């Protein structure tokens, strides 16, 4: 019996942990899944997707720089993908239509609340960045019931666009945009959605945003403490986490969409940390 074919598509893609994650999911659940990595040409993502499904592929994960193109290519979108303006999960429905979903936000909220026991209800959240990473998680963060969300970005107008886009979901949530240098009081939870950590850079934040009980989450992941999380620890942050758990949880959500079963994630995260 042939295994069902799935893959992750990006450029570059050789660094991706997704094949390892989904192979662990398949082994755990007993699902007959083969999962590979595909590097799509920068100028032919659509052709890569068409070819994959034409040869019997069942589902795709999509990573940079193609998430917006995946959204545009889809014939139907889930509410999560529609609002995010990007898709990280593609599959065909019973009618053969290409469906786009976005599991990043669910992955982040699950990692925070279930794996790290961070209560978001009634809390004050600071989100750093206004690109696709932050847009992709704003909806699920709103749904978790915080008291306030501040989106800070170097270019304030880009943060303001997100505030206007999600304004209708912000009932009861104090929701605002500002520049990096503006916040000057402690937040309960700070989420870094910029890629600055990968280059060893930091947003120009006031250290006053870190309080004794502040939880800091960097959506980037690393074998060592990320630059942003180290800065937060130096300012006295209570707890810091990187984005490996988000990566695994969003993958588990995609696996559930495709296979109808959600894998257990804690053992997979342990294996990845020890690889």
C-alpha cells in the first residue's frame, strides 16, 4: 500500500524541520504518510503546487516566501486564512477545490496556553512587528480574551493597518498601534514577531516593558537562547520561550486537518530539542 504524499514548499527549504516533525507524527499515529520538502522556484510557486497535486499529493505546508501566494492561489479559504492574508496549509476538498488554511495562530496560542501554562485571558499583550507573522496570529490571540493588545512596529502606519483590519474582532479589547520606542510600561506577555533575532538585532524597545512577571515569546526558534529572549532575561523577564513549540503545534493542526487525528506534541518537541 502506497503512503499518502504530503510536503512543505518554500525557498530555501533545506533547513525545514517539517519533514522530521511529520514523520514523527506519522510514526506516533500509525498514519500512512510520506512527507517531503520541495524547493519551489521563486517565479513558479503556482506550477509547483499544480504539479504536486497532479501527481497525487494530498496536502502541502507552505513557508516563506510563498504564504501570500498560497492564499491567492486558493479557490476557497478558511476564516483564519482569509483574515491572515496568508496560508500555510493547502489541500483539496471533496469537490477538488484548493482550500487554504492558516494554522500559525492556533499553534502559537496552543503553545503558550497549553504547553507553557500562560493565561492570556484579561492580560496585556505587546506584539512586535506588523508583517505576515503577526497578521497570521492576531485573530487567535484576539479570541483568547486579552484585555489589551498593542502592535508596535518600526513603521507605525503598517501596525495601524493591522489594527484597522482586526478592529471588528477587538470587541472589549483595547487595541492600538505604535512605534517600538513608545511602550514604556510592563506588559504581561510580549511576543516578538519580527525576524530581528535571526540577525542578532533587537527592536529599539524600552526595558520598562519588561516587568517581574512578564512572559516573553520569540516566534523564532534556536538551539540556543534567541537574541531577543536573552535581552528580555537581562531585563528581568519572568519566563522566556522560543517558537519551536509554535512550529510543532501548527504542524499538528495541519496534520489534523489532513488526517482527522491530532498528534500528541510534547514528545515530538522533546525529540527536536535533542536532535
